[in-house]
C-alpha cells in the first residue's frame, strides 16, 4: 500500500464513527407511523428506517400507531421522550390542517412537535376498481364525476381516515365540481386498499406507493392526480387542471411528509437527527426506490426551514378545510 492509500484508509476509519453518532446513548429509535402497516406512509417509513439505522449508528424500528386520521401516532410523538429516540412520519394535514377541523386537538403541533426535516412530496393518485369502472362505464375521471352527480353517494371513496389529505381533497372536489362522492374513512391506507381490491368501495385518492402495484397489475385504473399539473412520472394521467369544465381548474393539492420529534428535544440532538436524514436522502438508491412509487425526495436545509414551511402553508390548508367543510368533531 502506498502512503496515499494508507492515509485514505485511516481517514475513512476516522470519518465513519463521526458520521454514525448515536443519540441518547445508542438506545433504540422508534419511528412512529400514524397508520397501520401496508399503506404508503408505512412503506416510506420502512425504507427510511433501514437506512437511518446505519446513519445514526443505532437500531431504528418502525412503530405503527394508527387511528384518528394520523392524530394518535402524532400524539405519541408529541408525548414521547425528548431525547431523539421517538420520531414520527407526520403529514402536512396533521401539521397544517387538522387544528382547523377540531376543537379537541390532543397536542399543539407548533409547541409539542419539534421539526427535523421534510422528507417527501407528491400528489395523490385517484384510482378506481377496474371491474366497477367497466360495470358503470367510467372510462375516465370526468365520467366518474358525472355518474356521481346522477347517483348521489353511490360512489364510495375510501381514505386513510377522517381529516387526512385524501378526505380534504374529495370534499373539495365535491364542492367545486358538484360531485356526490361518499367519503368512507378507514384506520389507514392498507385496509382501504384491501376493500378497494374486493370492490367493497369504488375508488381512492391516496399517495402512490401502495397503489401503483395494483395499477400495474390492472386491478386498479389510474384516473387523475390531485395536483393541478400532470406528473412527470405519470404523463398520461390527467391533473386537476385538465378538468376546468368540472370547476377544478385551480384545485391543486400537493401532499408532503416530514420527520418530527418531541417538542423540547435539545437542539443538538435535533441537529444530529437532521444530519442523518440528510445523509439518507442524499443516497441515490433511496431516492430511486421512492421515485417510481410517486414520492419525490425533498429535505429541509435546516429544521428551522421546516418550521417556516409549515407556517407558510397553514393559511392555504385552512382555506381548503373551510371550502371542504371537513370536521372531526
């Protein structure tokens, strides 16, 4: 070995422990998913956890806490240990919208959750049961909306729970387009997908990872995305801007998820967690695993930048809640 090789190897050995600096003395980190196993957020969390463990140098386990549209899991994060060992994959609706749908919030998102980093963004995908669509003559999203107007509340749409972005989205579409689609809340995306496969419900608007395999198999048909514009990964699937004639020209719902920890966690610990998230997100293999599933990998340059994002988006989500009339009380 020459001198340069020896120095390079020594540098790598020194750098490895510096990168993998565990928090809380190396105790196991729980990554809380506010939904049951099998849904899109659960898939994201498991991909993240398996890469976060080596980035932190300690075990990371996924802890599913489904219920109340994500509030039970978020509450577990808010009331978790303030040492960095409790993290949560928290949606934009929990951070920006739910407080406007209920007077009985179990925690204050601004006070009881400490921001670490945004991790993904993406639109919701509208899928329908292929057999149901053929039976009713739904060849596209426009036909579905028109059929629902003529058959009020006979089109059943499943969601991950009340107050989720899927719930807000469908109520806004009902409002803008005069559709009469019935919202059916579940305790997570996994159970709703199972009922959509069986034909118990007719459609879903949800994040893409758990839906795309069924689109590819032909069991689901992809009719639209919730963003105004089409997505580059699904160029043939219309965005809401394609349905100006239905009153949806300006509808634009973009979903994102963030990693949060308990409020009051020391800033150096949050900074260490942010560093580890950044390292995972910089891995091309991680981004490549998410991209075909409809997730974009987006991180916050600092934890403070995530706080600014939440504050910036709250007014538009409040307006969406008011338009939709969605309530959790």
